[in-house]
């Protein structure tokens, strides 16, 4: 029953056919060779696109080495191109040291995996001839150099000897305060390369020395602020990810400090890093200090990035159990399958969750975590009844080997989750509920979706901590009388507006709300109802008071009524509406890498379920690499935060663990949702 998702992916939703993990590349080199470059003199009428097309590279490859070319290229201008640039005939392959290359323009929905399959060349080999892929995602329109007659056996141990290309050098005049390390960093070479081209350097660096260096300028200056920055010499075995761990930097931060990294990482390269980072200092000191990875501990209950704390990089094995319903797929009728996908909410939810999980496995691979995913179709069908569906789950567990499984994610529905938890409890295998919080489970259950009462509790705590000195007004219908009682216990002097009701529902008189507002204090109006007309009436009335009065609106439970078109979001924006939520709304600038990668792989933007699948799987894999198992990770009390979900597991009274992390959100002036920072005491 494993890997059935591949069938659904191809037959039902073609985007999922490309859902495969891409091995993370190790950016290291075993030999030190001088960086080589190609020069090109611009001809009349040539554009950046023309030149990029001619050499089988991208315009970004050109502007990275020639920043002024972003503004203008003109006849006679000499451009420096990457060493991989080679004149390519669009219709014919080019013979280059017995290798023939073809330019491939990336189309929508193509992945590195699908391209490698198309040409019969491994993904690693494609990366070797297109170095930008080591640090960037594949995008539509990218032009790749593909070796069409490459033989894996012809090059031992994944070392590619690229052909010699034209080398262009310039003269560098040494000035005061310059060091070999700063000069090497500026031109993207190693100390060994600098000394091999300038043998006199072995006797020391002197002001006025003329040095021969590659014609590539990666840094504006060879001199750094010694109070703020230091140099680091890349060691054998360093990877881009290991350096990010050492220096506690994000990838874009390290590359911004060291633009030469865009050309790839190699042993001996000199990097600029923040002073005081573990491993910073002089290159000699850095070698001594980084014989082992630094140990950093997250204090119990504190929020931190697990990426900086990973200790166990052994392969992980995750079992995913979701109701794909493969038996209902008609392999010969696309229309039937499209109708199935449209009409079956459970199938859509399962596919979306799974697509996000595959993305998480891919990203965890980049962090050094290899994962095997065993996929099982629980074949849920409502018509079969609870007992029959439970037997399907039992059959999966009894018919397959779960030894060595680090965690099970799924099934989707509460009863089936309980059954899986019970069957695997004796083996102490964690079972993670990805969506439902209505589960019992045993001591091995992990409920990843916070329980509903946590939302109300979070908002009540916030109101208690920040409501002093405010005019508190509560508007609650009869169904929310218990919440009104809790608010009254916090604010004994609060004011209330009791909605009137008749056969048509709840309503208010025009003066009901204004009569309770203060012209001197900030008004905090707490609305407790899920009645659409009542919410619309309240928000309209409150907006009419703005300008003369300061009014902020809150609720402890944002029900589905707020999704109605009758509720004007402009009104909620004007009132800086605050509410608790299981998810946050991701900021595109912070989630760009994930969103772009997902759209590249699947050709569509990720749904809320796809993002949840990603967050749950990614958190699970990082926790497994952070502690000995999920139980130990939960015991630390560490809180993690991803694209739209955060996790902080605590023990449940009925056994197992539940996620106790929820957000407080508010509307901003730009109609966006923003997290309200608040930590409960």
C-alpha cells in the first residue's frame, strides 16, 4: 500500500507528478583551482538577454559580476561572465572536451527532477554545470546547460573537470591596512590561489605591491571593520548549511556579506562574518575553534530556531496515513477523476496536506536530514461506516513493517487516529494528528492542532494583562453567557450591551452602543457572537464613532461568521480588530522561498492545508534531529514557528501531548493580518 500517492498524483492532479525530494547538494571542493572567467565585448544592438542566450546563462549571472550592466549595456562594453559560460548553438549541441551541451529553457511546472529525467542526467550533474542552482530555486525562464552525452562512469566520485576557459586578470595595487584575507575575499579566491598567482606574497604583503588577480569584483573593499566583522577560512567538509549553523546566520545574510558565494563554496575561501560569532576571528583561530559544532541550548519554554540546534542527522522514517481513496480512481477517464477531485473534500484536503509534507521533506534534506516517507492510503469512505473504516487502518498496521518508524502522521479523522494510536502505543511510536483536535489517543498521541479552549484562554490573558485603564464594553449574545461571566471576573466594572432578539434574530437600537462608550478613555469593545447580522450591526455602529472616540474591537472566538461578505473588512481594519487564531497569515516577504518553491513544483499557490502539511512535517523532522525522539523534544518546552503554524507541546491530562501554541492577530491599516506579540505568564 506504500507510495499509492504517486498513482493519484499522475491520474488525478498532474501537478503532483513532480512531487519528489531533491537531494541537497554539498558545496565543497577537494582541490584549489584559480577561478576562471570569460570576457565578452558587447556588439551593436546586443542586449543582456541576447548575451545570456548566447552563452547559456541567465541575465542574473551577468549582472552579478557586472552590476553596472543592470542600467545599460552598449557597444564596446566588456563584460565578465562566469567560468561556465560557453557559446551555445540553440539548435545544435556544442562539442566541448568531448561533452556536448544543450540549452534548456525551464517551462512552467518543470522541476530539476523532471528535467533530469528528460535528459537522463542526474540532478547533481546539472547543478555542476549550472552553479546558481546550488543557492537558488529553479524558476520558469531559467536557461540551463545540459550535458547530453555525459557518462556518470566517466567522472570518478562526482568530480567534474571543466574545460579550460579564457582567463582575464587585472592588477591590484596593495594599500595600507589590506591583508591577504581581504584581497582573497574581494576576488572570490583562496589564499592558496592568490599565492600561486603571486609567489612573492609568501614573503609577506607590502604597500604598493602589484598583484595579479582575476577580473571579478565581489566586494567593494578589502578592508573590514575589525570591531564588527572578522574573517573565516572555509575548511574541508564545510557546507553552506554547516556555516549557517556555525555563524547563526540566514543564507541571504551570509551571501550578502560574501557575494562570491553565489559562484559556489570551496575549501579555502575567505568569508566575512560577524565578529563574536562562534568560529569567527582570524582564519587560524577559526580553524581551532571549529573542530566541533558549538553546543547551544534552548532554555525550557523559550522560543528558538531548531535549525541552529540539530544534533542527530541519522536518516528519519515517517509513515503518512491519509485517505486518498486510490480504489476510486479511474485510470482511463480523466473527466471522472477531475469530478472526483472537485466533489471530494476529503481527497482534496489529503492531497494538499501531502503536497506540503513533500515540500517539507525536501527542505529538511537541505538542512541535512534525510527522510524516508512510507505512504499509506486509509481509503476512508463515509458510506462504509466507522467500524469498516477502522478495520482498514488495522489492516495497514498489521500488514506492514512499522519497526524503525520515527513517527506516524495521520490518519485524518479522530476515530481512526485513536485506533492507530492504540495499535502503536505498545511500540511507543508517536502518532501525530495533523488536523483534528477531537481525539482521545494514548500516551503516544501528539495533537498538533491546538484545542479550541486555548484560543479563548489566550485572548482572556491578553485582555487581563493589557486592559487596565480602558473602558471595557462587552456585547454578548445568550450563547456566550459563560464568556461574559469570565470577562466580568476579570473586569468587575465592565459595561454590557445585551442584544435584543425577535423572530428574525438579534438586533440593536441605534443608541445601545454609543451610550456605553467613553470620550476620555480608550474603548475596548469585546464582541462575543457568531451571528452575522449582529456582527455587521456592531462594526457599523463602532465605525460611526471613530474620529471622535478611540475604539478597538476584540473577540475571544472568531467564528466563521467573520468570513461572510456581509462583514466589511474595512470596518474591522478601522477598529484594529484583535482575535485569537490557530494560524497566522504568512507575510510573503518572509515566506517567499517556500511559496516560490511550491509554485515551481506544483504550478499552483499553496492552500492553507498545504501549508499546514508543510509546517507539521517540517516541525516533526526538525524535532527528531533536535532531540533523541519526539517525546524528549516535547519535554524541553521549545516553541517553534513556521510559515503559518507554531508548535509548543505540553502534556495532556488524558495522556500524550497537545500543541499549546496559538496566535493573537489583528488587522493593520493596510488590511493585512499582523501577529500581536504576547507571552502568557
